[in-house]
C-alpha cells in the first residue's frame, strides 16, 4: 500500500474503485459539498496508482504552486486566453495526450444547485470516452467508482440517467443539505 492509501486508511476511509482502468475517461463525482471532496478523491485515485486530472483557474498556477498542481494532475484554465470554448479546449487535450482521467463535479459548486453543468457530457461525447461515476460517501467513509457510463450523445437522456444514479446518494455528502438533483 502506498502513502496515499495509508493516509486514507489511517483516517478510516475505504476505497472501492473497480471501474475499468482507462487511459482516457471523464470521472463524474457527486455530491460535491466540501473542499475535502477534492483531497479525498485525489488520495483515493492515487492509492491505486492511478493519476487523475482536474481543471483549475490559471491564477492558481503561479510559482511554486504551479509545479505542485501540475504534478497532481492539474490543468490550468486560461479563461481570458483560450480560443473557443472550454469544452473544445478539453476535448483537444484528450486528443493530444495519451492519458487523461478528468475528474469533474457536475454541480460546479459546493453550494446547493439543481442545475448541473453539461460540459462533462459534451467533453465525453467529443473525446469519445466513457464516464466513470464516483461517489464520496462521508457517513460510511467510502470512496466509490464502480460504474462506467457510456454516453449516448443525447444530453437530456444521459443527464437524466446520471442523475438517477446519484439519486441513490442524496444524503452521503459531507453537507447533505447542499446536494440537489
């Protein structure tokens, strides 16, 4: 067991990531109600020797933090300089890189919102990659990625299916009152 797994085990967390290992996929994680979700998800993925990527505002990528964030899988988002949409930019990254396991939170915020962003679906469609459905279950201290979702290309249908999956986890976030479908 590596250091990432030892830290999680010492804190009482279990890792159940049995979705197929892919060189390219989108990892959808919900509910997202705390900054701890990022830390726990990162540690869980690294405990299995896998690398996850995440998008972060470019303003966080300053010396020396930029080296740490990039080493952890961070991808800077230059909102003022990116030509075209963020979705197209990320699809292009999938095409250029041999390995991208992009973790996203469809809520886009830790606050309660019923409107989920659809960008992760468009990224998966455009990059032709599966979506792994992840859950950080605080009451049971489980970090789970078991299911792989193959998007159909129908945004409304796919989002409804994904939300149905997460309906089973409405009360497992660190702050369950902040999660909405």
